[in-house]
């Protein structure tokens, strides 16, 4: 694998999509070939799973089934989209990756951090990002930014507060591989902090 893999994480409404685009623009300005992708989704089959797992009509979905669907989507995404791009030397920026499953299903759903981490490491053949960026936002503030909530975004503020704490907990476990940035800063300032950290990787 010769490419660079970056994951953009954080609570709902943190501004991940905006920062993914800004980072891609900054990297492309330095000659990088960038692939932007997202989770759940990122490939035709994974997008079909996305529809099932985020559809508000499926509010009664069992939490273990939910975790397995996210892992299945991720396995397909890595095999068909992320890994081939990295093998070609591209920089891949994913809007969410396995830390979302660990935070939402492993910790907030109570399924167990290690259980969900191990499930997703198996599903992805141990593919871990070179850098995971966490945009930190208060749960209520982030949810107020969401215009058309999906099934997970419909969860309570208390649930999303646990998710926020979970992301921060994950960042403390491996600080060299994480960057935590306040999502309350101006978008341009956030983008500058992120770009400086990415440059420190030797890009």
C-alpha cells in the first residue's frame, strides 16, 4: 500500500463533509490525486446497505444487526474502493470509518469497544487510517445543524453526548494517530489546522 488514508470522524452536524472537501482541495493543490468517499457507502453495494441502516423507517433495527450491517458495508467499501485507490498511490479521505462503529455501536449502544473494534478490523483486513481527524462538537449544537435527520441522527441528545465522549476517548488511546479539532472554530481555521497535521505526515 503506497497511498495515504485519512478518516474524518465526529458527531452528527460537526461539519465533516465540508472539511473533507477543503482537505481534498488543499492536497490537490500540492499535486495529490485524491479520492473522496463516505461511510456507510462508498461503493454500489455499500450504498445499498447505507439505505437500509440509515432509513428512518427501520427504527426498530436490532443493535447487533446494525453493527453487522455497518461492518458489511465497510468490508465491501474497503475491498472495492479504498484499497484499490491506496494501491494506486492515491490519497483517500473517508467521511467516517471504523471509529464511528466503535463510538456508536461499541460504546453508545453498549456492544463493547473491543468487540466492535475486532469485528471491523476483521472486516477490513486490518486497514487502519494513517490519520483520523475528530471534529469535536457538543451533541445539541451538532444536532441543531442537521436539516434532514437519518435513523441515527434521530437518537436522543443523551445518546449523541455519549458518542461525542466515545470519540474523545478513542483519541486518547492512540494520540499519534488522531487529531482532535473543535468544530466550533471557523471552517477555514479548522481546515488550516487539519492541513498542517496532514503535511506533518510527510505528504
